[in-house]
């Protein structure tokens, strides 16, 4: 959104489209504004079948609508993301919590 506000959005979109791998970490941690969700959709759409995307999220797919605001946008986004995908579900304790516990035991 900052790039759009500073009128450098097209340059940023071109740059993101040419990267071999785009990593989006903690998707859904903070809900996106309508404009933010639409801009992220544009970036993902531009990379669709052109470049790899890795996304981490603590949310199951059925809760992504809360992040993107509408079922229609979320459905279109998931359609693109899940077309050629490897989904890794990891359940377990937080590595940060484990490190914290280990450091407390050492003290």
C-alpha cells in the first residue's frame, strides 16, 4: 500500500513478479484492508504459473475469508494458490516456546 501511495506500485509489482520465490510469512496474522487484500491478490495473480510462492499461516483455509474480507476474493486467491501446490500441515509445539523452556532450565 505504501508503494501505491508513493506512486511506485508498478515498479514494485514488476520486481516481485521477477523473483524466483516470493515468501509471505504469517498470512492472516493481521487482517488486510480491502485495498491491501486486492493488492496482494494482484501480486499473486501476476505470479500465477510464473513464479513460486511460499506462504506460512496459522489459519486453516476456511478462516482466510476473515483476512481477505470477502468469500469471492478469498475463493479466487485460493483457486490460484492451490492449483499447483504442496501443502505442509505442521502441528505441534512452538519452537519459540521450546527455546524459552530450554533457556529457563539452563539458568
